[in-house]
């Protein structure tokens, strides 16, 4: 995998800047949020209503100019991994975010990833992006041989594992990227999550949607 930022749907200039910061730290949501909060002057922060768009824009530009680095990679227990993914869209379509949590075989969390998807994107698009995000970072950090993907979108499951192909327009790029990533993992399978099943990626997708809702800046 490369260090090039992952593609996204349409984002406002302000949300796009946040996404650039996320890309610079390997989409580690907590690391990015902490950096941004520290860079905002005064007592504001990324989601503080008192932070003006201009203050946030200056903080983001300062971070990008200073250079960003990925956090150190925790050691896994083996070459077997679990990847939980989730997409969130308010309004379907609406502001959308993607979340992914990489775990080792013992289900200890190794990475908590998130990003905005687009200002008007649907749930299934967000779910594709979440899966792409998790796989991209998993392969960038580790050499997985066995993988269980936990996902709730049957549309994505039927495309990727069922061989149906994309059933909605606009997701072909994500579908192709996911298929290519999975082809490098010898043993992979999915577990379908019901709406009532706990998913550690859910909160990260929600934060991504919050970022996607940012207006111009």
C-alpha cells in the first residue's frame, strides 16, 4: 500500500483539511483529534462550538505545514486479525463517516481509524469506505494471513464475498480497491453483524460524519 490519501466523496474545504490531518497520522482518530485540539488557540477544539471556522482552518494548516507522522504500530499476537467496520450517514444521503477497528487474534485493539466520507453520501458508500480504510491500514502495518471482517452491510457483503458486483453507482472505485486488498490475504471471511450487535467502529464512523458536516472554511 502507498502513503497516498484514500479517495473521498465531496467534502467542504474545512472537512478536507481535517481528512488530510487524519491521513497524516494513519487515520488514527484519537491521535488526530488530540493534535487538532492542541493546535486550536485558547480552550477550543475540533468540535468546540466556540471554535470559529477560521481558527480551525489555521490550526489545521499549521499542523500540515509542520509535518505529521504515524503513531508506532503495536505488535500483534499472530498473523490472524479481526477487522470491524462501520459506515454512518445522516439523511442517507447526508454527511457520512467511516470507522474501522483493527484487532489481533485475541481481539485486543491495535488501531482505531476514522475519516469523513462526504457531505452527501449514503450508508452503503460509507460502509465501502470503512472497509477500504480498514484493509488499507491493515496491509500498510501488518502482513495478515487470516482475517475476519465484521460488517453489517449486506449490500457490501453480497458484492465483495457473494460475487454480485456493485449494485449501486459510484462505489466501483471502492469495490475494486477492497477486492484487490483482500486478494493479498490468503484466508479471509466475513461475519454479518446485526443492528443490535456491538460494533467498536460505530463511534468512529459517527465522528467521521460529524467532520463531514463541517461547512466551508
